[in-house]
C-alpha cells in the first residue's frame, strides 16, 4: 500500500469511529476518572476498540499505540498513533469540540527505539462538523478533499492563536504566563480543549499559531503532519526540532514563529515582558484611551 491508501483507509475508519462518538454524544455518556482529574468515557473505550479492530483487519502487521491502553506490535515497521476521542472533557460536558485522530509513522529497520520515524499519513476528524483533515507526507494537506494552507498573517499582533492547559496540577503549570503575554500581543488566544483540532486549524489558516505543554504522540502525530504539509512550522518553544516524545509543541504559519519563540525565551529566562496592571492602572488606561 502507498500513503494515499493508508490515508484513505484512515479516513474510512475515522468516519466510522466518529459516527460512534456522535451517537454517544447525542444520547449522553457516563464519565469516569483515570487519574485525579483526567476523564475517560465509555465512548473513548468503544472508539479505541473499533479503531484497533479495523486497523488490525486492514493492516495486520502494523503496530498500534493508543491513548486508552492499546500497545500492539510497537516494533513494527509501521505504527499508528490513535486518539479515539481527543477532547474527552469537552465531550463529557456536552461542549461540541472533539475529534478522532489517527497518525501513521514509518519506522524502517535499524531505527532505535527512542528515534522518530517519519510521519507519512494522518487524519483528524470532527464528527459534529463532518470535517475530515487529511495529510500525506510530501503530498499536501486537505479539508474534505480540498487543499489547505496555513495563513499569511505576518505579525503576532494581527494573529489569532490557541493553547491548552493540563487537567492535572494547573496551578503549577507556567502556561498562564504564556497565555497572558500572547493575549496582550495578539488578536486573542482561544482555548477549545482539543489539541488535534487546534493543530488542524493552524493547518487550514483558521489559527495562526498554537502552543501547548505536556502533549502525547497520539495528540500531535497527525496534527504535526497536517501543519507541515500545509506549509507551516512545528518546533519546540525554543525553535528546535519537534519530536514525537516532545513535551512541548509550537505550531505556526511560519511567519509569526520568531516572535513567539522570542516571547517564550524571555519568559523562561524570567524576564516579564509586561507586568499585570492593578485595577486602578487598568481603569486609568481605559480612560486615557477614551473608553
């Protein structure tokens, strides 16, 4: 099989899993905890089971690495990263932003266990909007069969970006500082709760940039390929090369990357770019602006 056939089959499986999720969503689901605050639903489990069965039937020699515990044949030449329901918290609360994610990595013989292979195909499917984002290595990226590209926005101050926050120990996470500083310097920051959709939105130009801490390969594998194939960049916060085991991701249209990297560098160095104004200072600023 070639990349097109891999991607086409992934689309087919994602649509089936998406229909399953949509049924659960419309009828209501019971949520459980798989940690102190991490939710998992019967829909996550049912979707991963369906995806695993379909992948094993279509590609019996391929490995599968799924969020909900599937760890099959990980030493195979081809490995699928599966998030059966990206945006579980949204889903459990009835918030309409979630997706099915499948990304395929080619791992040729001789590759060390801690080395990345090459992401060659991936899909992110939003079942509520019936939007299928698809990418193939070296061939481009598409939304429902139509080619997509990243935005042409040149400056952060004219950009719309997105981020996410961890469900565990948010008070210890530095992203609140990043969120504040980027909000000051852009048209705004969105926090929709699905990293895969955020990456897909960067790829199609709805967002100009996205960053987040502590993601996993099933969160990023397909989205990273989408952004790259749509002409964008994906890196660490310092601009260095992204890897699947990275605990940080910065995706942009390429044009605002340097500005974002600069801000992140300043923050990590402890140089506050702008202090938070007191209520009195904020009121004075608004008055001076005639508001």
